[in-house]
C-alpha cells in the first residue's frame, strides 16, 4: 500500500504542475494565435531576433539568410493560418480550463472533488492531443524556415554552408519535436494520474477536506 504522506505530496506536486503548465501553454497559445490571425499584416520584419538583432553582429550573408528565414516563416504561417488559428485557439482554451480546474480542486468546495479530478484528467488528455497537433504545425514552420536559411547561405557562397544548413535543419527539428514531446508527455501523465482510481477514491477527497 502506498504511503499516504508521499501520495498526498505527489498529488499536490502534480496539481501544481497542472496549474503552471496550464497557464503557460494557454498564454503562449493565445499570443501565437493572435500573431497567426494578423500574419498578413506583419510583413517581413526581423522578428526572429527581435530587440536582440542590433546587439548581435551579423555578416551580410547572415542577414540575407535571416531575412529569407523570416519570409519563409511568414509564408508557412500564412499558408496554414486558418487551421493553425483553430488549433491554437482550442489549445489556449483547453489549457486555461486545465488551469482553472486545478485551482478549483485545490480551493473550491462547490463541486465533488472526484468529479473535478476526472474532469481535469480528461481535459489534460484532450490538451495533449491539441498540443500534438500544434507541435506538428510548428515542426512544418521551423523546417521551412531552416530550409530557407540554408538555401540563402548556400546561394551566398558561405564556407561549409551545406553542412551548416543540414545541421541547422536537424537541430531545429530535434528541438521542436523534443519540446512538443516533453509538454505532451506531461499532459498525458497528468491526464492518466488524475483519472486513476487511487486519486479519485482517496487523495482528491483528502485534499478537498483540508
């Protein structure tokens, strides 16, 4: 039989993770959705580096590659603007509900805690699915951007441009897939845990009664 103290500590920890991850994903998704919906008016601005652009010395070839990368990013975003905005909007909403439900489990007494925990589990799994779709769309965008950057470097005659382009493409793909896998994995763990009989039968009620 599990140690009640350790199990309650785990419950509290995962509830805190749900609160933090829910609000983080909701805010970032809403911000990106707003960008996607206004992508036609953004234009080829240097948003890849933003305020850091003036602080980072770039050669003429690097600036050209960066501009090509930014144009490719905007083009990819514009090509999938409607489905991307839909996925991001649903993701922002579902992750915000994860956040609110987590807070409700901890501090509200208006609903049965077991029902709230099951709802949180279902919401976390639904959010994992949406974040997977978001990650697939992100991967398309970053790969197109990396390919455009690499082509520009090769066209400029930069030394070892083909090697750099291949490494950059592989790196952005690994980072994008890895980050998606991490976030989705956490949501899956939350969904599985909060729908488990142990939580529903014991620890949600104990937390509710504190």
